[in-house]
């Protein structure tokens, strides 16, 4: 990469104490890699609001990649797996429509309980997933930078 990348990081506010750890892991990994990236964070009420914001951020042309983090749990009233599928599909669609990589750090545990044990486990897991998203963001940004303009991606 010849220029410092700029990343957007969307965080759902449901279970914010857990979800925010993905951004911690993301920025830690960038620092460890020596990547002087700018990371701009955005909060949304819940996971369902992430795809539209991801698309708008991608359309702005300001970001090399966008990551979106949420913890979608079974609330007992609805099928959380449908919500999770819609969110992941929407994030993928945002990337496909704009050409900007959109990465999902959205997790849907089978049996999340708001116990100290589960909360601690998922806080740690979101740090790990955030680190993985940073690796992916750096790698895909570098790959896009090598593509010739003739296929629609400007190499910088």
C-alpha cells in the first residue's frame, strides 16, 4: 500500500460492552502490523441498521474497507438466525454494489446467556474477531490496490 488506508468500523449498540471489543482488536492488530490506518467508528442501534450505513459509507468513496460488528442473540420472541442472515446478506450486498470491501464481525451464538461467563467469553472472542477483520481489511485493501484500472478499481 502506498497510502495509509482509511477504514470505517460500524458497531451495533445491543451488547455494546461486548461488541466494542471488536474495534479494540481491530485497532490493536493494525498497530501490531505497523499500519498507520485511520479508523472511523460509527454506532448504530442494532445489527439490522448496519447494512444501509455500510452502503452509504462505501458510496462516499472515503473508505478502503468497512467492518461491521454485532452480537445477534435469541431474544425469545423472534428467530435471531433470520436477523443475522439478513444482516450478513445486506453487508455482502453493500460491498458487491459499491465495490468497497465490507467485512462482517457479526456473531450469532446458539445459546447466549447474559452470565458473567458468557459475557467474558464473547468479549474475548470479539477482540479475536476484530483482529481477524483487521487482517482481512489490510489484505483485501492491498489486493485491490494492485488491480489495474481497466477492471474498474483504481490502483493508488
